[in-house]
C-alpha cells in the first residue's frame, strides 16, 4: 500500500527556526499531504512520533527540533536521547521516522546565527522530504 500522507512533528522551542524545516519539507511534499503536530520540546518527539507511526496512516514521520547548548551538558544528553528514541520509534513501528534534530556547537541568539539556522533548517526539511520519498519508493519496490 502506498502512503500519500506524512506526519511532521516539530518542537516549539526555537519555533522561529524549527518551523523552517516544515517549509523545506513542503517544498517537495505538498502541504495538504502533511499532518503537523507540535510538541513542547525535542524530548517529547519520540513518543509522539512512535504513536503516529503506529497508526498506519503515514508513509513516514519527520521530527524537527533545535537543541542548543545553554552552557550545561544537558543538551548532549537530550540530543542523544531524541535521536535514539526516533530511531527506536521507526524500528518498533516499521515506519520510517526521520530526524531533523540539530544540535549546533556554536549557536548564539543573534540575528546572524538565527538567519544561518533558519536557512539550514529549510535545507534539512528538504532532505527529510527526499528521504521520506526515497525510502517509500524503495520499500514499495521491495513489497512488489
């Protein structure tokens, strides 16, 4: 069965940057085929991604977040837990779960850095859409 719907989970933390990933994603996959879900932060994404994947409604689930270094090591643990959780969600559900979760080492809340990461998230959204389409096509060929 070919899925024409996609789920896109996005963290509200740094939404002005993270939301650009959805913009990039929808450059390749029509917006009317994408169901969007907001979560408070990156840590909440894997559970919702798994729940969405388990519904069987989606060909892929993409999850976007921006985990920044606030001067403590917590961001490293959060980023690792998120990526591990998203991978496990995909493996447990059998549905591709794609990460657009970035953890920059050099981020400061300045207009310059914000512009750089907004543009970067647009490209990462496009990459997630390409991956969703590609893995869907490959899996459909395997099932034929």
